[in-house]
């Protein structure tokens, strides 16, 4: 289904595109709807398409060495998935399934190329959006850490000031219990996030390996062509020497 330019304006990745850039991109991408539990793509499929979530929710998984599904990401509105395989033109290393009725923008590598050919500055707009999202995430994490330390400082300061009348006097047994419970909850969350990050790093390493293999293959192909070209040039020189009187020197022949 063709995409309405107005839909792109509600996608954060394309929010900074002007009307002309949005119109160019809308003429390239497709708007697709997936039913709940419908598979968008599976691991090994040709990675010629990437997706941006307009509405709904998607689960992206991979299979680890123990043949267990590992959840890598659950993109929601405005988030994207499958872009690494699309940009590098490699098969998908993950499987994406719609968790509910989901509407996605289907983007191909050529769609981005056409946009950049017509509107080169559109690439800077998209990079600006990505940079803002990264900085916003950093600020959110930093602010929550600061709020947590302020709360701890106020809690302990009030208990010390109240002395024996405090609800949790020194050595803050209730606070220690709360922190231990928080650590017990955080431990499995941290382990799951580490597993996800390990899976992402493994996929990124595999993608780098594939890219390096492709580059090595192309370099070897260029080396073979250069060697073949050198052989052809040597054959031409030999032919010219045979045609010159007395098998003369090519250098002297060019000088003369």
C-alpha cells in the first residue's frame, strides 16, 4: 500500500524532513499491516527490506548456541528494525514477529538511495534525529541516577537528624533491606540485558565478518584482474617486439 506523506511526519526518524523530502520518500516506501503473531521476516531471509513501526509492537529474536530464542528488541512506535541487514545487503540474522496488529513502513536500500540522490541533506536530517535520540537516552539515565542518589541522601540525612525518633535509625536496616530487594530484582534484569547485548554483539561480529569476507573476495578478484591485465600487457609488448625490425627496444621505438 502506498504511503501517505502525513504518516512519515509522525515517525521520529523522518520528523525533520521537509515537505519535498517527505514526498520523495513517501513515493518510495510502502505501508504494510501485519496481524498479531504474523511473522514479518525470519532468520535467513533476504535482507533487502527494513521496517519502521508506525503503530503496534514487534518482537525481534535470534537463536543462541543452545537453540533457544533470545529476545533482542521489542520496537514500538517510531523505532526501526532490520536496517543492518538492509544496508549491508546480507540475509537477516534475526526473526521479527508482530505481537499485535502492527503497521510498519517497509523501506528498501534503494528507497534511501533515491531520497539521497534527490535530497542529499535529508541524510543529515535523519542522522540528527538519531543523535538526538541517543543524547535523550543518556540524559534520562543520568537524571534517574541523580534522583536515586538524592533520595538516598535525604533518607539517611533525615534519619540521622531525627536520632532515636527516626523510623530507620543508623545503621539503616530498612534501607539496606530495600536496597537488597532492589539488587535482587535488578540482577536478572541485568543478566537478560547482558544476554541481549551479547546477542547483538555476536550478530554485529557476524555481520562484520561477512563484510570482511566480501571485501576480501573483491580484493582477490581485483588482484586476479590486475595480474591478468599485466599478462595481457606483456603479450602486447611481446607482439610489438616481434613486429619491430630486428626485435628493437620498445623504449627507443616510442622515442623515435
